[in-house]
C-alpha cells in the first residue's frame, strides 16, 4: 500500500513525547517534574514553578500510563513510584484532604482548585492503569473532601485554600468555574463510570449546572464569566460534551456544538492554534499547543 508523505506514525511521536517527559524530571528533588519553560526571555531554561506538583505530576502519570499501552517505554517503575509519592503526599498535606502543593520555595503553600483535574487523572492512572488500589481509596476520599468544601450553591468559595482559609494566590485568574470545577468534569465522569459513586455524581451535577449557567450562552457564545484561561474553557467544553453523551442529552449536545461553531471560533486563527488567554496575561501573539489539542478533542466529540 502506498503511504502518503504526510502520514504520521503517532507511536513514534508519543514515544518522543514520553522521552521528553522523562528527561524533564529533576533527580535532585526525587524526580519532581519541572513545570516552567522560559523560552521567550533569555536565558532559555527550564525551572521549577508553582505547578510542579500535583499539577504536572498528575499529567505525567496520566500520559506515561496511557502511552505504555502501545509504545515500548524505558523501565519507569522508579519514576512512577516517585510520582505516585508526590500525589499521595499532596493529599496528606492538610486535614482538608484537597490536592495541596508539594512544599518548596517556588510553590505557594495552598491547595489550588485548578489542580483537581490533574489530581484525578493521576489517581485514575495509578488505579485503573497500574492496579494501585490505594489510588481508588484516595480518589473516593478526594471527592468527599471536595464536597465538604461547599457551603451552599454549586461553586467553590475561591481559587485556592490556604492554611488560614480561602485565598486568591494567583490573583483571581484561576477563580472562574471553568478554571476550577469545569475542567474537572471529564476526569470526574471517568471516575464515576468506574465506580457509580453517588458523591461523584453529586459533584458532576453541580459542576455541569454551574458552568453551563455562567460560561456559555444558549446561542453559543463564551461569556466573560468563563474567565480567561483557554485551556480550562476547552477542557470544560470537552467534559460537558462527554456528560451530554453520557446522559443522552441531545439538546445540550446541540448547544455545545453552537459554542464550537461560534464562541470557540473567535479564539483560534485559521491555522488552528489557540491562544493561551482570552484577555491580557499572555505575551502578544502567544499561542499554546496544549489548548489546541483540547480544541481538537472537543471538535471530535462535538461531531
């Protein structure tokens, strides 16, 4: 069979991606990932930042575990054990049971609600991908800890929980629902499908209702209430489409298709890449590959 010159062997690229991840683990700090890449202002470097753990740790566990199913990775048991340790330590940092930042001079001493998504993806990778039953218990406890953070309504009180209460450690940029609860919908639904956990279902119903109410209009526009972080918006949309498919809600599916056709079209140029932020914060012309991947995934679901 003739092969087109534009055909890609995705396995090769997945392997390269995994090698990149394994090369960005800091052995001096027990295989802690680097979360910050300085590519614009010299000197070009990688360095630790406020999303090392559990944010990047959860992503690495998810990606490495999924990839191991169809590419030959180097022996990574030691790495997985180290990353799992960061995740479990994060949950044990505070009586709240939330995903607390790994202690370090470069990380604010808070539990960032933005990280719920990465925490759950990491736990699912450890449990469903590697058979770690401790992760199943941790995921259940994590859901209950999240439910306990609510007073009334469907929304967290802030973007971060500090040692002395709610705080805006990131100046409110991660406070809108898509940046906290919305991005969490899809991994939470994946957990619910495995467990039929009533607490997870309660959280899902609250998060879906709140994000639909404040972030997306019936005619497909993205509101100011959705916030600025585009990756959170596209992750939220993917989760909502998954929820609509799970519940068989065809009117909701049609509404989300309108968001793809109308609101999301304003955030991507003709060649497909997506902005980092809708408003300010990012350098002029800043584009981000991670957000582009989520637009592609959302588009696939929305067909």
